[in-house]
C-alpha cells in the first residue's frame, strides 16, 4: 500500500506542482482529460492487471465522461469509487450522484468491473460511511477524476476543509455557496431543496491518488481556479492543497482560466 500522505514539505510560494492546461472549448477540455485518464488507467492495468479509479460528478464532468466511456480501456479490469453523495435523497432523485453515475458512466460500460456507490440515504449512515471507507482503504487509487467548486471545494469538502483527518469518507456540512451552486446548475428547484449534508471522500484520501485529473470549465469557476492555483494553501480554499500533490493536472477552458496570472 502507498504510504504517501499527499502532503510535502512547505515550498516557496512561486513553486507549484499542478500542471495547468487551457483548452479552446469544454469539449476539447473533456476529451483531453479523458485521454489522459485513459492512459493512466491502461498503465495501471498493464502493470498490475487491474486499475482503481475515483469518478466525480456534476456539470463540470459531462464532457470528460462522454469521452471516457468511449476510450480504448478494458473497463472489466476497473473498479470505480464514488466521490461524494448527498445525505437523505434517494438513488433515483434527479440530483442523486448515484443516478448520475449510473446514467453517464456505469450503464454505458456494461463490462465495468465494479462500481462502489455511496448510499446517502442509508438507514444507518455511519455504517455506510464505514463500509465505503473500508473498501477504499484496502487498495491504492490509480486515477482520481475530480473538479473544483465555485467556493474552491474539493469533493464536498467545503471551506474550511479538514486537511488533517485520515478517514477515507466522512459526513460533511454543505455551506451556502456550495448549495447555491447546486441550485444554479439546475439540480434543485430552490435552495431549500438542497441537502445540508453529504458524504464526501476526505481531502487526505483524494491526495493518496497516484494521478489526479481535474476538469474545471466555465467563468463561474475562474476565481476558485485562481485562488486554488496561485493563492496560499489554506483550508479556506480546499482545492489549494493540490498544489502539494505530485501528479495533478488541471484542465481548463478559456473562461475558467481567465483570471490566472492576475495576482
């Protein structure tokens, strides 16, 4: 098992480990992110006969997933883990990330080895969190597909994120900015409809991934991108911790990259 925690010693402010690639369109962004991910998955399969990945959800992942499910990958040798899920909504709710992953990923890959969903409306939520935590604790993650929230969150780790906990999954409170983003993307009719809590993969668990591939389009993400890439590493901007990961690539479009280099 990997022992690398994802954290490295402090570095001068001008040294960053995240590779940033800006694309001409959201589709080009998604295609490039999927291609990079497919190459990393195939490398893991070639080395060990199997690959373990984390799959994210949300509007930022639409194009990437469209290309990933068509990639030249033997998905029968892939186990996929669910990144996060709302607490208290059913698997068939229009905003359920289980439904999202079924429709946009699993159902398009009939030979997928396995997908481990988070049951956010489990009768015993703590037992469900323990179940998925135990599953992922037993393996190494080769590729994590993710995004960055408008508030800089990573998965559902809203600011101030817990950078210290080593539990793989935890129940988190969703802040108003996060909940407004979910409403703004059309997943919920009103702010009151957006759940107050979610089960999220922890920051430290994400950082254990061998490769992290971020797909982050749209102008509404531009400030979060700037803060995550060029600001200080702080729990107030959860995705800023990725500056310390050794193999993270951030795929942007022109709109989301617009504020980079402006201080």
